[in-house]
C-alpha cells in the first residue's frame, strides 16, 4: 500500500518500507516507522529514519504515548515538507498510528478539524482509517484549539 496523501507525504504499510525502488523513485528523505518491531530498509540509506515506538494494539497508555509525540513529529514533518523533501510514514497496516499522525499533521498545519481530516483520509484511502488512536487525536485537537485561539 502506497498512498500519496499530500504532495511528498506518503502513507504506507510494512511492505512499503521494503520497496527500495519506491523509496528511490519518490526520493523519500524521511521514513517514520510507527512500530516497535519492523526494521527499516537497510538497502536504502538516503534518508533520516525515525521510530515512533508504539504498540500495534493500542490502549489508553499507547494513546497517551502517541499524544505526547504529536507536536514533535508533526513539526519535523512540516520541516521536511516545506523543504520539498518526501516523507513516508508507515505502520503494520497503514491504518492506525501512521494514519493518525498524518491526521494530526493536517489538523495542525492545515487547520482542519478532526472529523474533516478523517473524512478526507477515508476518501483518499477508501475507508482506511482505524480509530484506535482516536482518543489521542481528540485531545490533540483540543490542544490545537487552545493554541490557535
């Protein structure tokens, strides 16, 4: 699964990171790995590899862990994207943590409300969003509202 959500912002699953041709073809400069166990592609060294240490089976504590990382990771994403550098964000299926991080980015830098972000992702990815990290996204949206008032 390889879906371009925004220009140069790619969503993928565990197989995407193994596709060296794709990574080279799309000139990926940052890979954000939202798993504890999937390795980075050792055959592709043209990028910055970042691991978001999140469990595949989310819980309340994993939602909190993700919430505490959203500001830093969305800021990093923004730095790459405004410099026209491509990013791949992936998790096991591409439906949970990776998608949630992209939604957080859209809320923060697109100033789009959570429900509209989810609708956009579902349209783009054909009902692709798994709401496992919805609590983290709701809290993040509340934090952004306070920040932007």
